[in-house]
């Protein structure tokens, strides 16, 4: 009898755990390489950004529709930097982190502050093999 009293609360906790984990799980990061661009939808509700699946394209070939963001990565230039080219057509500016990697080694990290209305650039170390885009949030308006 004593064992059954302990089992039922434990089963209730275990049954609720997957639902709780699904709510807290952040969006998977997007990986971008030189000469590529990603376009993905962003919906803003209750002050949170929800991302759609990314569409990969060649740099300069895709223009975002309403509710989408396009992020492209140029090849590195002579001063060993690449440019992130960002176009946002969303309801609110979206901020995110861009991290340059060589394999598992982080070589550069930039906070990208979202801007509406026109394309903008952010430079990042150009010797990276890939750039990971992550931690997308609705902009707070505190960027320079």
C-alpha cells in the first residue's frame, strides 16, 4: 500500500515533464555559410518571437515577404571580415545573436539589433566556416 502512494505522484510528474520541456525549449539555431542567405517567418505574440522553418538560398536572390527576415553572409573581404546582410519585414524589430565558428571553436560573436524599414549590415569575423544565428527576441529598442 505504501508503495502505491509514492508511485502515483511520481507518474503525474513524469507525465507533465514532456509538456513542460516543450514549452521551455528555445528555437533551434540556424546555420549560415558564406555566400548563403536564410529567409524565415517571424510572428510576434505576447512580446515573444516565434520562428518558422528557414529557407536556404544563394546570397542576394531572395527578398523577404511581410512577416519574414532574410539574413545573408558575404564572403570575407581583404580585412578578414564578412558582412551579415539583414532585411526585416516584421511587425517589430527582432534582435538575435550571430556566432562565427571554425568547427566547434567560437571565433566571433555579435549581437544584431533589429531594424525595420531598410536593409542593414553587421560585420563578423570572416575566417569562420559557419555562422550560427540564435536567441531571437523582440527588440527592446536599446540598440545604438
